[in-house]
C-alpha cells in the first residue's frame, strides 16, 4: 500500500511581473552598491525566468516603475533613507494574511479533481518555509474546505525547496499505514516577502529568481485509477556542503545563503547516490522514464543534467515551469509533477529537489 495521486491543484497570485520589470524594480529597491552595479541587468536577463507571480501585488510594481506611492506597500523605499525594507514582523503579518487564501485555492483544485468529499479526509500535511503563524495555513484549509475537525495535521516547515518532497514522504507514510487514509498535502510559499533591499550581491541574485505560489496533492492508498503512485522516497546529505545553502531569520526578512559551489556539488555527488538508490528498486538512471526536477535555477538544472548524463530535453518540464513562474521554493516540484502528469510522461518518474544542508530529496513515481 502506498500513496496514489488522485488530484493535484496549483495556484498563483494575480500580481504577475515580467523579468524586465523586475530588473527595473531592483534598481529602485536595492542598496546603492547593487543599484548602480553594471552586472545587475545581466543577472535578470540570464536568469531563465520570463515572468513571476508575487503576492506583493501589481500596485507596488507600478509605483516603483512610475515613482508613485499609491499602493501604500511597506516595500516602497523609505523616504527617510532606510534601505533594508520592512521588518520581519511586517513581512510575517503579510504572510498571515495571504498564505492561507493562496493555499486554499490550490487545495480546492486538488480536491475537485479527486472528487472526494472534504469531510472524509483523514490527514492534512502542510509545507512552508517562508512564514510562521499559528493557527496557520492548516486552519485556513480546514475552515475553507470543510475538512473534519478530527483531521490529523502535520506541518513540514523551514525545509526550503525540497519541502514538498518531504511532505509527500509524510503523506505516503499515512497512506501506507492506513488503507482508508485520505490525505491532503498543500505547499505554499511567499518568497517575495523576503526581498532583500540592501547591498548583498548574493541576495540580490536570489531576488532575481524567487516567486510565490502554492500546490496541493490529494492522495489515497493505491487507487486503481491513478497511474501516479509513490513507489519510494530517498534522501542524501551531500558531503561538505552544510554552508552552501541555508536560511536564517533576520531583522528584515529571512536571509538566504546560496553558494556558487552548489552546482558543482550537485554535478559531482548526485549520480553516485542516485544510482545506488535506484538500484535498490531495480532501476538505473538510464531506465527512468521521466524527471520532475525542482528548478532552483538554470545552473542547478544544468548540474543535474551533467551529473546524471541526461539528454537535452529531459528537464524540459522543469525549465517551462521555471520560465513561467520562477522558483517558488517548495511548491515548484509539484508544478513540475503536474506538467508531467498532464503530458502523461512515461514512468517511472523521479521527482528531485535540493534544499538547505545541502540535501537532495527524491520521490519515485511508478
């Protein structure tokens, strides 16, 4: 018995921003060292992102581009000369207001596709690393969908881009343990709330790729009608990489570390672990039918292709999601899985993500 996906829903905020607009906004929001840097336009132009959706809203973008202050956003440049943006408290108040509704939209889509009565769900798994509030997204889903008050809740927090894969592992454990389990998994991230407004060049690069979104999965134990079944999950801490990627809570948002060593670490260490993990299930890299790799950025995808020796089109779904939506952290892998499901991509399919640690997490769909 294992988790079979019977519904999958995705949701994006209405505030769409082109990458050209984002680059122009960065000139306004960054500190002077970044604002005047000659390299800044190239970072945006070569990011691989075309559009992103952000909960901060279109009004803020129009203000930044037009020199107005009509939106009243706390992200508008401080007239007194401050350069760090809103406090973490202000950012968390925005998360509290907006994360629940976005998660609810994705979850409603997944439940509708599954065709199940929300009152019959037994387990709820939520995933997020971009905000803290309690009661939080789980309560918003219980109220908004009409889930039973007895639904058993688990939250996967602060695990970064591979968080939804950790959530799938939890959901699979519930479905494997109880044939009657009906599980809802929902990942929601508001990465734009942690926009860095200072002069740190590495954080300015992160500003160019992260975005907001939500995705949800409904799963039951071995549904005969679903060809997308979790056959196995795997995890590997990449050696000598603890400082390569991480999150800390700062005074002006969560501060991310993204080392330039990450692509090289992935290219060097991914294949030995992946081959060993797949071999336990009678497979090899060559016999995997399709891939749903979290698009952390173009260099991450290139490192996966190099490390695993994949053909040029193997990660086309990942690149398409990334171009249209940017890196939404944890929900992004589920967006890619959704693209592969819609395309009836051949299985077995491996979903793969990377997060703080540096850790690789994988799900094998049979």
